[in-house]
C-alpha cells in the first residue's frame, strides 16, 4: 500500500485477509481480517481521532453505549504502573525489571525486548477499560514510524497502539519517508534476527525504492477486525467470531 501511495493514489484503504505463521491462541489465528488505511497530510494524533470516531460509531450502530476514550503517552502509562521512565532508564535497570517479571533469561535481552515484556505483562493488563491510545513509543520500537524529540528531550517514535478493554486492537504510524533510514532499520532487524537464530527475512527493496521515489506525508493504521468483533460480541476466543478457526481448517 505504501508503494501505491508513492505512486500517487492519495488516501487509501484495504479490508482483507492477513497471515502470520505459527500464531494461534485465544486472540490469535494464522489467518485473520485486517482493516488498514492511510491518510495523506495527517499525523498520528489526527488518525487516532478517526479511529476513535470509527469505533464509537460501530458501538452505537450495534446498540451499545459509546465507548470511553483515553489517550496517554507510553512513558505516562509505564511510569504510572512501574514508577520508571522507559526512555531514561538504563538497559541494566530494564533487564532487572524484566528478570523480576519473567525469568533470569531476560538478564541478557535487548532494550526493545525488555520493554516489550514489561509493557505486555505489567502495563497492558492495567490499562483503563474502554478505548485506550498509547503514543510516543520508545525510539528502539520505531519500526516504520518517524522519530521526534519529546518535551523531556527523549527521542521517541511517532507511533501509537490502540487497546480496547485491555486487548490490543490497532497499530498506527506517522510514516517514515526516508528510504535510507528505512533500509538501515531493515538491516538492523536482519542482524537482530540472525543473532537470535531466527529465520532471516529478505530486505524489502521495493518499499525502500518507493520511499526514495517519494512517499507523501501520511499516517497509517492497521486494525484487527476479528478482535473488534470479539469485543462487540463479548467473545472469549477469536475462534468464536470466525467461520473456520485454525483448529477447524
């Protein structure tokens, strides 16, 4: 879709199937439905507003009261739950917290992995009910997002995640437009996967070429439709909202 944006499509969306090998469980299925869209000339905060409007309208159309909406930075929620600034904390501090939350094997993990663990097991379960937007993630988790300096002088990534009643629902970015920077990030990901003995993924040269050609300033988000249906129907498992879950294929 970014290659299409670089070719001049303007605002664009796709509702279709996505696939992740080996992910199956209460909230995961190897095949799932994803709604992804991009808004040219918007930033991540404008896009959060549209996601909130969409979810609120869906709740109302389903005969349910409007969902409560909350917004807060990654650092705000992290500090509230763990009394630690995730941007200022040293790697050693994060590893000690990860060991306490997981096991001794986390003593040698990377900053990004420690933050992932701590947020998923100690922050996410304690987020407010309703629709919660968490923004300004650590720079080490920038992925496909631009970075900026926050008011405390820390480098943060301009991305957000949306959680609906404690369940991760959507992931959005103020999209990175620098092809050289994206190439460096891809290369770093490949080195990290190799060091972790994970299968190495080929460099996405088509995307890098599209960014070099010129991606318009835009924000994009991907929203898990099956998880939204789970919340609307009060389902305990993703299998309850799918015609054929993985174990029935």
